[in-house]
C-alpha cells in the first residue's frame, strides 16, 4: 500500500484533526523508516503504516487511542543494527576478559598485562582457540559473530547446533589439534570453554526447566545429555573426544529479562543438585538485561491491561496449548504471562502481549485478532 494512502487511512481510523494528524504522520514516518519497516515477517509490499492502521481498526473507537499510545510509548523494538551491536560485543566484552583472567592466573601476571607478557600472550591465543561457540537457534546470528571476529576466531570453533554429530566432533577435534600445534600447545587438544548463545529469553523455560512429569529439559540439558552420550561412544571406540570434562560453560543471551535471568540461575542450581556429572561451572551473562518494569503491569497500566482482556480470542490458546505448561490457562499476556511489549527485528517473541502477534479468525463470535507484528511460530 502507498504510504500516503496508509497514513490517510490511519487518520480516518483514529479520527484525528489536521493538526494532530500532521504531528502523528511525522512520528509514524520517522519510526517506520528507522525501525519498524524492517520487521522480517512483514509480507512483500506491507510496511508498518498500513499494518498499524489495520491493527488499530480491530479496536472500538474509544480504545484506539490507548492502543496507539501503547505502540508509541511502550513498545520496545530491537532493530537489526541494535541486535548486531549486541552480537559484536560478545567476544570483546564477555569472553575475552574471562580468558585474560584465566591466563593471568595461570601465568601469574595481572589480567591487563597478558598481551605484554610473551608467555601469557601465547597462552591467550591458545585459550581463544580452545573456546567453542555454539548457537542455540538462528537468533544466535552465527554469521555476524564470525564476521565480527575474523582473525580472532576461526570457523571451526563456531557451530550452530546443540546436538553435534560424531563426524563434526571429529572434525572439531582434528582442526583444534592442528591449530594448537601451530600455536605451540602441549597436551591433548581440548576445548576448555563453551559459549552457548541465543538471542532472547523472557522466562528462561526454553533454556532449562523441569517438565510436569519431573524430568529436566531445555536447550542446555539437551546439550548436556548429547555430550554425555557422545563422550561415552567416543571412549568406547578409543577415539579422542575434544571437550574437556571440566570445561567451563558460559550461557549468553543477547537480550534477557530480569525474570529469565533469575529463573535460569535458580534452575541451574536445581539441575546441578539433581543430575550426576553436570557441568562443573556455568556462568550466565547477557548483552542487555531488561528491568522488571519493562513488562506491562495491571496496576501501573490498567488501560493496556484491559485491552488484553477485551480483545482476546481463546482460539489462540487452543492453537498453541500443546506447547504450553499445564499451569497456563490462557495466552492473554503471552507465554508464561510475561506481558512484554518487546519485538525483535526477525520475529515477535511469544512472551510478548498476544495483541502484538496473534492472528485468529474469531470463530464462534470471539474477537478476531489481527497482528501488528505477525509471528512465525516454531510449532504449527
């Protein structure tokens, strides 16, 4: 749709006067050009202005200003350039300081002098190569990570899979041994550190949780069980497994809520107590930690809360309930009731308010929900 036509439609829907329309047009054009037009799940030919107009049309006239103000003042949208900044910061801001501290302790020099000391500098290069980076989803942006660290990291220490097959482990082992020999390393070729990377966590349940039947699951637990099984098979076949038994794990999300961070830390303590042979050291970090106040709150924002109650179709819950906890009875405020106003440039999290991403037909007289930022579901 032509932008001018979309803006005129928006004015008609909102019933703005000329002065208000002129002011709001300027904001819509600005924010659309800077951020929202780049949303990855808009279909060809659709941009923010027409999507906003269609989204607002689902509300009654008396509720449209509340909905518009919510988008204008409360939406937290991470653009491609902002996510890229968080990806680029991973190695120098989080991993490199960790490696320098470890090298400083091993070589008996201050961490800030590791590059000045020949022995420590050589050891730092080896430790860098002995760090394995694993993307937990497409959102880990492994492509950007590789390009941002060309010359520091090599492709053979960055993989996108929690379940690495035997052939890949053998390749990782062989290439690690070759590179460490060039760097003057001694002893077995082992990865001493593993960095598990994902883009966003709101509740922490995808990463690690206990299921309703009492068993543990989640991305880090599945990685743990895969490592245990593969290590066993390698040993049975007298093959070298390249992950050190005492390898340190770093869990890093580019963006995390405070709720998710606290939940992950609590669950990691619990799984360590429950599971024999669990990773000896797991560190949790995030490029950006969202405060608790990022979530929409019924007491602070009652008008927005009312919209989530009034404009809700229970069919969205029926569509997705197979992938929800038994404790969750509706999806008015998103998965795990996180009530987030968050959108990422490549997808809208299901932890965000369902008003932002749900699309339903309104069967049986229910409200048909229309998405402002359509979500691509991993489950159908």
